[in-house]
C-alpha cells in the first residue's frame, strides 16, 4: 500500500496499488454482470465512459500536492501495469479475463 500525506502532518491517506482496468460496458452486459446501483439509481456500465464502448481502458490518476517520492511510486506502478499489459498478462484486470 502507498500513502498520501497532505499538508497537515497528522493526516494521511492510504491508496491501493495501481491495478484498475475498467471493463467495457458491453463486456459487463455480455457476462451478465448486474448494473451498479447507487442510492437506488441503476447505473449500467458504471465507471465506463459510454454504454456502447467496446474497449477496455486504464484509469490512472495523480494528485496535486503529492511528494516527488509519491509521484515516483505512481510512475513505477503505472509502468508495471503497462508492461504487464504489453506482455499479455491480463490476470489482474479485476475480471481474470483478457481486457481486449
């Protein structure tokens, strides 16, 4: 696990290792996965940019205020995810299925 420390020394946030691949909404439907429901509202394709998307994509983010060490850690993890993807290792996609 990594950590994010904000300006106040006693407050910090933990973040999980970077391994998030968004499964396309079309794959979600094809696999019979139920739509996400938030506050009683059904959200098919939750986290996808579009219900009609057919491609998986990697969602990565960094924050203003991160230390150089946190940015280095982020880049290291992003590089690992992209390297795994290029090699065809899609076992950590969250679904266990290839993401393409």
